[in-house]
């Protein structure tokens, strides 16, 4: 049985959380979709960071990598991101929930918190690449598959055969 969200603490991810986050990433994603430690850390350091972790006690059970980014320009896996990047959209880079957190709603909660924070900062759109068959999960959170240019479609294809480019309009706070 999964513990309720009320037992969790959500806070911004810190560099000290990196080992635990990388372990969850390894649990959730195939090797070709994993960020190495250096690339992962740059997502935490970007100026418009909405990277969050959910903790049960001192144990990280889920994380969200999300940050301001240029519209329709997803960075390739492993790319080292600059600290000062465009803030055209909220790019939802990665959501991973450990086995002990699955089914609790923590993933949905992390996404909604990041979307709310981005909206308060004036960001009106969120974008992502749904991987590993996750498009139905993202649809449930209001994301829809969006048309892509040939160049964007080629980038999305690098994330796997079932990868989908998705977008969601978000309210500005």
C-alpha cells in the first residue's frame, strides 16, 4: 500500500540530491534516456529552474526536472545546459517516481507545482517529450500531442519509437 501525499515534503532539488535522483533515474529509464551526473546537475542550475523532489523523511522518492527553455527546442539527452537560457516555455525534461512512490499521485503533484510556479513567473506554455509509452499519463495532466516541424520531429525520434511531442497551455498567475 502506498503512503498518501500528506506524508511527503516537496522542495527544490539540490546538488546533494543528485546521487538519489540518479538512482531513481536508473530504476525508471533505459540507458539511452539517462542523463549523466554532469548533465543532470546543469538542469538544477539553470536560472529558471522548476526542478522538484518529493521526500518521505530524508528519502527521495520522486523528482521532476523542469526549467525555462526555448520554444520547440528540446535539448538532447546528455546536453550540458547553460545557466542563462530562454524562458519561452516550461520544458518538462524528466519525471521519475521510485517504486515506493508509484500510485501515490506524487508525479502529478510535482508537475502541477512546477506548472503553477512557472505560471506565476509569466510562462504560458509547457512542453515535453513523452517517452516509454507515457503519453496517456501526460494527456491526463492536460498535455496534448502537438504538430512538429521536420527538424523537431527528428529530435523527438531520438527519444524512442513511441516518443511524442506534447504541449499544454498554462494559466499565468
